[in-house]
């Protein structure tokens, strides 16, 4: 697939699976925006790593479980990129319990 000129939003991109997806998309030539409940300080490492790949990387701090903040997120990235081609809904919580619990 040709990803040249595409843009993506990844939710929860500060760490873990979201970070890996963000990084891979940037490697493929995609300009990426990511939203995370974490602060700009926590996002800084991700931004620096992705920019090393020569792609745009923009961060928006928000809680995407809140509808108003989710809508603000989309508006923010649309203003920056003009279009959004890919959405990776990654953010979430993983609560592991043993079977007996
Ligand atoms: N790790 C696993 O084995 C596994 C297995 C199955 C599914 N998943 C799912 O994959 C996704 C990522 O998992 P992970 O292990 O990388 O998680 P993680 O906890 O390492 O990272 C999740 C990221 O999402 C952000 N986030 C969480 N809630 C948010 C919210 N409401 N708004 C904005 N950002 C938010 C966190 O700040 C964090 O940066 C999750 O949805 C998880 O449920 C993970």
C-alpha cells in the first residue's frame, strides 16, 4: 500500500501498542497525530522519536472517553492536517485478573 501523503490519528500513542503503531505508520511515510490522557511531558519522547523519521508528529492531550474532548481532538487534528485518512482506536485499559478472581 502507498501511504505517501496520508495522515493518521492514534489514540493512546504515548506508550505501549499505540506507540508502536504510531512509529510504524511514520516509518511508512504517514504524518501522525496522537491523543493521550498523558501530559505533554510524557508525550515528548514519542514526538522526538517520530520526528527522527522525518514525519510530522502532533500531540493533543485529552481523555477520549469524554465526548467533548474526543470532538475537540478531531477538530484539532483536522485544523493541522486538513484531512484524516487513518484512525487507530487504540487507547484503552487492560485489567487482567486471574480466573479465580
Ligand atoms: N497489552 C495487551 O496484552 C493487550 C491485549 C489486548 C488488548 N489490548 C488493548 O490494546 C490497547 C493498548 O494496550 P497497551 O498494553 O499498549 O496499553 P498501555 O496502558 O501501555 O497504553 C495505553 C495508552 O492509552 C492511554 N489512554 C488510556 N486511556 C485513555 C483515554 N481515556 N484517553 C486518552 N488516552 C488514554 C494511556 O495513557 C496510554 O498511553 C488497549 O486498548 C488495551 O486494552 C492490550
